[in-house]
C-alpha cells in the first residue's frame, strides 16, 4: 500500500478520497487554489499546498504543478477525483512518466473510451449492444442523409469527440438533416476542436441507467449493479438511486455482463461506469466514464463495497478478494445533489458565504459535503456543494428518509436545490418509480414553481429553533454548565451543544 497520495481535486470528492486514504492508513496531501484556503478538504488533509489563483485553468488543471507537488512532498500516487484532470490521457501519461501512480485506468483505456465513435466500434466488436447507427464519423451531409434514411427517423447526431450532450442534434424529419449536420459539426468544433459527428437512432424517453465496475490488474472485472440516473437537467444529474425501480435480476445480470465485456475490451483497471439507455427491457451502451462518479455512494450503500478504497487498493496492485457472486444488494439508496442554485429561479447559481449549517444525521443518512460555515461559494467551480445520501430497507422508506433528512438540513448564506429535492420526494410519478430522462421537463410546473416548500422548511426550522431555545433555558436551570459550553448566541449552535451533551 502507498504511504502517501496526492488528491488532485477539491470539494466533497477531495474529502471523500482523503477519508478513504485515512481508513487505509495512507497519508493524504491536499492542493488548493487561492479561493480554497479555508476549504474543508485542506483542513482534513495531512499536508496542503497552494497551487495557484482561483480559476481552474490556473490551479486544479495545472498538470505540471500537481505532478511537481506530488514529487516534492513524497506522494507515490495521485487520485484525480472526478472532473478536472480525471479523464485526460496526457495527464495520466505525464503522471506515469514522473514515476508516480495514477489512481485510475491507463491512458489507452481513457483514450479508447473518450472517442465516442471509436468506443462504439470497439463495443460492437466486443458484442456489446449499441443503439443502431453508424460505426464511424459521417463524411458529409449527403452521407448523413443516406444513413439517416436507413436508420429511420427520428435520428440523433452526436459529436465523435463529445459526451455530455454537446454537439448533439435531434433530427425528426429528412428536411432537417443537412442543417442539423452543419450545426452539430459547428458546435462540436467549438467545444472539442473536432467537427466529426455520427448518427444513432433517437430513442424517445428512455431511462438513463448506468453500471458500476471495478477491475484489478489480476484479471478480475466485476460489476456492482446499476444506478438509475434519469432525473437530470441539461445533462446535470440531480437525483440518483440504486437499485433501479424497474430492473429484474435477469436484466441486472445481463447489463452487468455487458458492462464487464465493455471494460475487458479496453483492459480497464480501477473503478468505472458504463452508461446505458434503457427502454422496454432493452438496453444499449452509450459511453463509459473512466473515473469515479459523483453518484458512487448509492452503490456503496447497497453493496457495502467502498469504491474509493478499492480504487486506491487496486492502484497499489492489490487483487479484488471477492467474486461476482459475493456481491449482493441490500435495500435502497437515494442521493440528492445539493447545489448552490435556486430552483425557483431556473437553477440560477447562487453565491455567498456559508452561514449556519445544520447537517442531517441519524439512521441511514450519509453526508458527503465540501462546505463549512464561513466558506465562500463563488462562481469559479461547480455549484455542487454536497451530496445527501440515504439508505433504507425499501425504495419508499428511502424516499421518506430523504424527506426527513432534507428537512433537517439547513444551509444559510446561499440558495440551494433543497426545495426542489423536497418536491420530488413528494411527487407521485417519482414515488411510483415512473422515470425517464424527460422527467424534469415533464414535471417542471410542480417542481420548479414558487416555493411552498420553502415556507414549510422555514416554519419547521422556526419551530425547531423555538423548541431548542426552550430546552436550553430549562437545561441551564438544572445544569448551569450546559449553557456556558454552548459558545455562540444562536439557537442553532446551542442545538449542537445540546445533542453532544
Ligand atoms: C441518446 C438519447 C436518445 N437516443 N442517444 C445525452 C448525452 C449523451 N451522453 C447521450 N445522450 C443521449 N443519447 C440516443 N440514440 C438521449 C440522450 C439524452 C440523455 C441521455 C442520458 C441522460 C440524459 C439525457 C438527456 C437528454 C438526452
């Protein structure tokens, strides 16, 4: 096992990796930008190094600086988290060239999956089902017209270098195909410096279901089941769960075996995810994410497998000691991404200094956060502040547990997505498991309007504050120490002091 690793990330995922390292007896080194001097990941690490000004291009994306820090502090490996440098093959190669271990897959595997047409071709060769369409990029608009005619409308044009929806165009009828080919190409060129696009049959209203994988360098490639990720807005997931409400054990096995075949086809190592579209019992490979994903905790809660620990163990050369048959799924887990965005205002990013923070806890509740009181939330980084994850015996119990936890959570100082999540937990289609990738668009009116829930939260918070205040006064009469140990003046601080006393 390593003695020390460098965590090349920030926020909740940096903390998550630091925690996994510490549980393995590994020292964790943080890096931070000038905007993150007071960030929780800096405090949690054994050492921390300033790497540059707030913009990511001058800090968290500085491959050279990160490798230099790792070498100087004596770290043997680098964990990239997600985003930033996590899926950049040249960075992985540079880490290796510096004599360090990249905690993740090989640069070849990342490159193979990064080019979407190349990945599709490889998957077809490996017998993995893909959506009907072209194996290669289209040469010109005329070819687009021919192929679209063969595949049958509606079709979807996708950027070969893409992913995440950029350079994508739905084409409903033949008269739109040439214009769409040009505009998809232009967008792909602007976003990825590569105008290649290809065609797939457009599926209307599928679910987005993905399979978690773990692979070591001793020939073990296992799947840990699926996550249902259909609740998203503009390709940003908002709520994820495991297992999916619809998969049968046979479908889970089939999808898992498909994902394992996909990983084996690129000699995959580490934790990875195969994203699929699922409709009417059929599933199709979409792309593979060659990193740990934001939503990994729901899989951890239902399988009991610590994915981040295994990333580190696998990178250190360990073999996975359990078999596919030993992976079992228990109960139901749900994750809500808590973002600094105002759902009542089209998810407008909200900025400010985090004030009082009351975190949910109790049975089946997990908080993977990257914020603390006093931390400034700006616009330099992703608006995701934290993830609230719950686990319960059944899906409905998990939903009601999530409601309870969301009502316990109080984040002062910025607007958050919490009111949105509360509404989803009460929404009939969600509760019935009737989900597809159009869920949010189809429920916009109920989920994003003027906020009744906020009133409820405020009323509940006020009631709780009054109750705490009353308890505090009573307690200070019977046990005077209690009131002096509670340092701040607010009822919320006293609440923490009380629960610990
Ligand atoms: C599709 C599709 C329908 N049919 N492909 C969106 C991002 C990229 N990763 C793939 N995406 C899609 N590909 C075919 N042939 C619909 C989407 C899609 C989507 C997929 C997953 C999650 C959310 C989505 C939202 C809109 C469209």
